[in-house]
């Protein structure tokens, strides 16, 4: 048991160290406040959509409301074999420079695992913009979202831009937990990119020059995977263009979506993300999440072992308190930045600690065995 105690103590110290590094990285990342009055970059906003009749109108309206010259903006929405009214809703905006492409014209249902990547690829082939911006059909954004992205692109000239995604409209503490957890992910993303020790992103808010997409041969090499249109592409570009990945730390550059309504849909989402970790080109990302999983697993193990070795309750208490305290400082920093202090208040934060432990342990374990999951009504892996 002494060996076990030493191992979990080292795991706990690693967890504290990595969180402190994320905190320092986020704090040192400058807020991007520049909003250019004159922009010259033509932008193609790409939105893959499958059975999004409840969300697509709000997404289109938000993009059309952008404070951006209409002659420099094209909107391309790719319908991915929808069986609802999604394409009909999109067609209503055809007179407002909204292009509808049908993925069914390019590939048949069931002919690939990576429908979303194919949808983006088809849109990029048809696009005329210099800068490709991707978001999801269930997202909305503020009026200056696009201008912030382009201002950053024109001044910094990066080859890939990641930007924040936040959740809103929670109806219960489970959804508030997801919003808090996702705010933390944005901190990890921004700090990792800024300090250049890992590359993460979310496909709901990305931008990259079309030329960079083609210089790395697009999704070639990762197109056999159902997901990964975001991080796998980002890591390809980071490898080809070291030091040219940027993150926009700006609350008005966010895209907004909603948390998953049920536990099963939430776990399915996280399983989808977890199954691609072994395909990351950057070993640090996989290694960090493996260590976080080991640390999380060790907490309940310490509690169970304390039944036979009561002194392990001290080890358990040390681990749990270390997590509660360091997570609080990290997450509080993030929710204050995104102007959501309500997410860190009692009882949301304390409930979130146990929800996070549960899902990290569950997903980290199941993802090693279960590679198939449901995504948009499809069974993929």
C-alpha cells in the first residue's frame, strides 16, 4: 500500500501541476481586442447540417446578421442526407447569398464513415473565399464574431485559428455542469495553443486559409474516422506550420450552443470525442488525458481500499481536496472571463466535481473497448 500511496500522490501532484500550467497559460494569453474597421478578406462560412430543422434558421440568421461586408461573405450549408425539413428551411435564404449543397450529390448514404469531413471538403471545393470558417448548425453567435476572426487573421496571419465555444440556456444542474466543464475545455484549449504544448479545438468555431487546407491535403489520412474534422486537421496544420496556430481570447468571438439534454446523449458525445484520441498526431494530448484518467480512477479506488486500510482515507481526502481546490481556481477564472459566474456557485460546482469524475472514468474506460457510437442517427466508429 505504500507503493500505491506514493503512486497516487505523484498522480495528484501531476494533476495539480498541469492545472497550474493551464491557469498560467490562460492568464498570459492576451485578450484579442482589435476589431478592424476595414477588412479585405473574403470569407466562406461552412456549415454541415443533418436533421437540424430546429436549429438551422437561428444559425443562418446569426450569420446573416454579422457586422461584415456582404460582398466579402459567402455562406455554404451542406445538407448531409437530412430526413427532416432542414434543406427546405435553407432554401428560403437562397436570395440572401446562402448556398445549399447536397452531400447526396457527392456520396451515397452508408458509403463512408466521415460524412462531416466530406461535407466540409465538398463545401471548400465549391468555395471562393480565402478564409474558411466552420461552425455547427446548432450554433449562434454575436454580430462581431466574424469581424474578430478576420481581424485576427489579417493581423496575425496564422494558418489555423481556434476560437471559444460556450453553452447557454441551461434548464437544470446537469446542463449547468456541462457548461462549466466546457468552459474549462476552452481554457485548456487556449492555454495549450498559446504555450505551444498541445493543440485542441472545437469544430463549432474554427478558421483557416483555404490554401493551408490544401497544403496539408485536407483530411487525407484521417478521413477514415467519423469525427476529427477539427483537432485532427488542426494537428496536421500545426505539424506543417509550427508556431502558426492561434487562439482568439475574446468573449465576443464565441459561438453559442446548448448542452446535451440527457445523460445518454452527453455520454455519447464524449465517447465520440474520446474514440479519436489514439489517432492524434501529438502524443502529449493523449498522454495528458491518460494521466488525468488515471488520477480520476485512483480517487474512488482509494476510498474503496480504505475499507481494509483505513489510513488510506487520508490519501483519498488529499486527492479529493486537491481536485476540488485546483479545479475551483481554474474554472472560476474561466467562467468569470465568459461572464458566467453563476456556474461556479453552490451547488453547481460541487455537483460538477462528481459528475466530471464519473464521466472521465466512464468514458476513459469504455472508449478503450467500444469504438462504435451513435452520431446523427448513424452507427459509426
